[in-house]
């Protein structure tokens, strides 16, 4: 057994089978509907989007408390010498900073919070790769060296159906929101310097998706082995169709399907779609 524990927050949206296979521990964020706070691990994406449709006001989101982090790290220190803790981008959430503060309160093990600078399946890539390396007996330094390699080739682009969610949630400026709604533009969004910004402005959803596939193709042309995920906000049929099309087109791309769960779905809205990948 590895002496390095792997933690991620719930916004990596890793499947239960993956968490169990690689021994990854999850600390959950929460969504807040009025007076009701629900850990996002207690809601399926389908339940969340149905609940969001039933409420006029958008839910808010909340991160784990310092005490929750400390409790988790102290539990893991009983059986591990080190902990690597993966979190969504510090540019859109204070979760990483809270983990960093909590790590200083743990006395008998070394805790290394890792700012993914992104979220969802891309964040999950880091956690799974770290877990694989830890099982092979790699040191923390060796794992971080490999994660740097992932970061150098990692790409993630997403398309939202309605910019109002990002605007009202404070994740996109009013000017950017206006450009999208006034001109019926479907911007391709991505993370740059840890925050969500437009990558390109495209007229239709179909053209935006075609453009993202072009970007994947540019990386796949050299024959590199690529790990990819199609991410969706409650549009599984469309995600499966895209996954199947990409798998047929790119024989060197190992591709699966992920979700925009409750916390990230609060800010992107239903029907958001993304593709993320890195060269293995």
C-alpha cells in the first residue's frame, strides 16, 4: 500500500468505481438552496438540475470548512506519511486556500494541496494519475514532476447554453455576458490564469463544438496517446454521441464521459458541454 494518500474535492466528479479502484478520498463542496445546504456528493446531477429548475433563485455554493479539512487530514495521517490534496482552481474558489491553511495545522504528516487551476474531469486527471504513481511507489517529488507534464499538455474548452449563470454567479464580467446574449454568440470558454474567460466567440453551438473538435484534432495529429473526457450538464445522449464520434475519428484518443455536477453546474447551467484532454 502506498504511504501517500490522494484527496480531491468533489468537483473532480470522479465515478465511485474510479475512487474505489485508486483509493482516492473525496471532500465535498456544497450547494445551497435558500436555507437548505446539501453536499454535492448527496445529489446526482439529474437530481440537482431538476431541483435547480424548481427554484427561481440560483443556488449558491460553499466550500468545506477548515475544520473539515483538518479532520480529514488527521484521519489520513494515521495511515499515511503524506497527503496530496487536489482542488478546483483557486481563481474561482477559496477551497485550495482553505486546504493550504488547514495543512499547516496537521502535525504528523506532510500535506501538499495542489491547485489544479481548473476543475471537473481535468482536475480528476491529476488525482487519478497521482494515485497510479503513488501505488508504484513514486515519491511526492516524482509525482509532482509527472503532474507538471500533464499541465503542459492539458486543454479544456466548454460551451454554455446560457451565460446568465456565470454572470450572476460572479464568474464572468457583465461586458462578457452582454456580448454573448446581445449577439446570440455561443462563446467557447476556457480557464486562463485560473479564471474562466472566453477563448473564441462563435455564432452557433454546432460551430462552437466543431471548433473544439478541431483543437483536439490539432493535438491528436502527431499520433500521441491522448486521454480525453466529454463533459456534460445533464445532456447524456448528446455527450455519448460526441464520445462515439470522437472515438471513431481518433484512434489514438482514449475517451470517456464526465459530468458538470452540482457546484460547477450552478455556474455553467444545464446543457453546458465541454471536452478536456492531455497527452499521456
